[in-house]
């Protein structure tokens, strides 16, 4: 018995084409760097959840420049404008067209006066010896009481404040890329690498709301002001590189209904106090400290809000994001408004991007002259 004959072989089918070879990630060529950046961009774009996008963008840890909002560096505000692509304008933004609500300025002044007298006159705190800073010990509770009191007084005029969240010393973080550098030494010598920045801020108080603040100017508003360009590396500021966990955080999680910022309040440390700068013959740095703090803090807070809504450097914002800030040393107050118009700060995304972020700010003014043992607090200048 012979076995049946075998069936004829199937016709030869062509093999499917192989994918194009990718350059090794450790290579120093331009194709390798562009391939790695495109792969990370595609994974971030395919993710639908903002929390997943933030996780993908911050999971790889490299050395990064740590930007300190409250810094003693000379002319730090000019450097911070370049890091954040922000134009600094003097004064406050244009007033809205609608008629503002009628404010009872006398009641606001009386409330602020009571907050100041409560800590300076009425309340007798024990003065402990040793490491004790009386200026900070008085200014911190005054600012806490002042913020809470003003929010309660202004809530009837602004219904958004009735459901606002008031944070005390809550961390605010932001991580971004801006510029490129060639690695000078090491096993990656010659590679073109992105300059990475991280801000870890802790405002004294901040108000978060559930409704976004209206824009001050249109998104594509043209500003005939150039951003300062520094020809040297950020090490000369000085800024220092560290490697630790990247973080983008507004002070609350992405699912929090109060995901938009209203106003931040920052208290300057004693080492940056006006009197100490004047003793060091650095009178021109007094206002620089206020401006640098506002630029870094408001950019980090507003940029994190935009990323919570799903925007990032490769998917730029489609609407402006607005925040406000108050910088004080306990007596002198300066007011700032920030509008984020772009997150496209990388070299590739910023090639044909005419948008600029805008920060408006005022000169610092004393809230009061002196406090007396009575019902008066000197003469009021500015502030309210």
C-alpha cells in the first residue's frame, strides 16, 4: 500500500515589508535625537487623560536646572523672562469693559487695619530667644488673616469666591524644556540635549476657583517688546543642575473641580528684605526680587493649570490662561497679573510661534506707614 501523493505546495507569497530601521537611542546623530523625541511625542499625543500625559512627560529623569522663584541672583527677572518666554510690562492690564461692582473701600481698609493690629498690638506673643525672626513671625499670620478676611468680604460681589478653595503653603511644581545644549564631556559627549527646568514653589496662600478667569488681551495679541536673550548658559545666573523626580502640580489633583487659579500670595524671606538689600548697596535689586518671584511663580502655576487641561509643548493652548499674584515682604506689596499664551517652548515647537506670555506688574508700595496703639494704622498708600 503506497501513501497518497502529497498536495502541491502553495504558491510562494512575498513576505511583508519590514519596518524601517530606527537609529540606536545612544547615538549622537541628529536622526537618533529626532526619533526619540518623536516617539515620546506620539505616546503623549495618543494619551487622552491629562494625568497620563503628565506622567509620560515627567517619567524620564535627567539633570535639570532648578529655578528658584525667591532668589538673590542679580537681574534674575531678565533671565526668567527668557526661560519662560514672558514679556514684562509695567502697570496693570487694561480694565474690562463691563462696569466693576461697587466696592466698600472703607470696610476693606477697616478689615485690613484690624488684621494688622491683631498681630502687632492686640495679640501679645511670647518672644522666645535664640533663632527667632520677629518680622516673619508677624507677617505670616497677618497675611493669613488678611487673605481669609478679604475673600469673605468680596464673596458677595464675586460669586465664584463663595466656592473657592483657599490653600495654605501648598506646593506648586512645573517642569518644561527650553533651549538646547551640546554635552561637553562624558559618555554622551557631543550629543544635542534639551535644557530642562524645574520650579518647586510653595506660595504662602493661593485661591483656586472652578471657573477660569477671563482673558486680559486676545490670545494672538501682538506686543512690540522683545524678550531679553542671554548669550551664556544658565549656570552663570547661577542655576544648578539636579536630578530628581519631575513634577507638575497646581496644588490639587487633576480631578479637583477647583482646577483654575485666581490669586497667589507670596511672602518674601528675611534674606531678601528691602532693608538688607539697601545695606548691601543693591537698591536696584529691590524691585527685581518682586518681579522674579512673580515671573517664576505665576508661570509655574498657570502653566500647570494649562497642562491639567491637556495642553503641552506639542499641543499648544487654544485659549489664554490667567492668574494673579501678590508679592509682599510684610509691609510693601506689589501686584501682578499673568496671561499664559503659549506652552510651545521647545526648540522644535517654537520655530514659527509668534505668541508670547505676558506679565503685568506694579512697583511695590507700603500698605501702611506705622502701627499705633489704637484704631489707626498710620497713613495708607496704595494697596487698597
